C-alpha cells in the first residue's frame, strides 16, 4: 500500500482564513458536511437564497462523479485516476469508489485548499493492494501536477482525469482549455476525461454566482454549454455525450429531474 502526500510540511490549519468564504468549504456545507465555518454559511445561504437549486446541483455533481468512476473502473478497466479539485472528503471519495471495483486502483488527488490539505490523511486511506496520494497544487500549474502525479501513477498507462465543477476557477476560457489540454497530452491513448461544470444559461445560478464573486471569495466563472463541450474537443465522446448530469448513465429507475438545465457533463476517451 502506498499512502503519502506531496504537500508542504507547514501546518495547513495555520493557513486557513476563516474571515473569507471558500468554495471548497461552501460546497461541503451544501453537501451537509461539517468542515466549514460561519463565513461559509453566510455565503452559502446567500447563494442558496437566490438559487435554491444549488444544493441539488452539488449532490448531482457528486453522484455524477460516482457513476463516472464506477463506469471507468468497471466497464473500461481504468486503474489510475487523477482527481483535480478534490474538495473536502465526504462519503464515497474517488479512491473508495474505484477500489471497491478494483482494489489495486491508484488515485492521486489534487487541491490547493489548506483545509483539504488538513484532511489529506483521510483521503489517503487506500486499499492494501492500491495506492493514493495527495498533491497540494493549483490547476494553473499543470507541470507540477504531472510531475508529482508521476510519483504514484504510471503515466505510460491509461489514466482517468476527473474535473468536477472546477474549470470555472480559471477565468480565461482559452487558458482553461490549454491547461486541460496540457494534462491530457501527457496521458497516453486510452486515457479519459470525466468532466462536469455549470452552464451560464440558468439566470438564478448566474445571478447567485455574480453576487458570490462580489463577496470576496475566489471568483467562479460560468460558461455556455457550447464552451463546456469544447473541453472534449479531440476526444471520442462516450454515449450519451455531454448532457445534463442526471441524464448521464443514470442508475436504473432514476428519472431525470424536471426543470432548467444547470450543469452538464460527460466522458471522453483519448484515442
């Protein structure tokens, strides 16, 4: 079993600023977690007041991740996962889902939030046959991510790159596409991109996001469905394509929730 963290030796708790809301902690709050602070409750409640559907969106994104990882590990035989924008640990993290299917699976988590870093030990509980690692790095620095990931993953073998509600942290669309492309180019044929993010077409979500960006938190940028689909350019899209989250390979008996589309996602394969 490999359990280690590519993270600084300084105490991560000392780096946490509890006076400014943070997206990872707010997301944890919406999911019903306890790893958040009063300032995150204020920002999260203000967002939810304008867009009540944000709690469902958080849960739908988490459920999409679970279905994607189960599919990739179970039906496509993927044994390596690079999960960027990990967020705070909840039930059924990527390594738990993947290793339930294949105990030998290797997972590398990437985030740059000190509270996530403080919980890295919880993320690093691997099945004995497999491995996990945590990298303290920013999505803006793909070279560092790849260099550190290579200490745990064999980048000559297929890897599933997961980006869930993360790309909006990069303000410039072309830069975001370039960063994702840089990581994918470093992965071999047979690798996958599992991706979802929120669209800018839902007026309530767009207004709530605008107010959130004015709160002092790190801004998040919504994009059109066409631009989000652009992250899959050059990849072979798996059926049913880039669709509303609840419509991507739903569990048997699960019906698509009615209402306006808030987020879309899909999986693409690198040929």
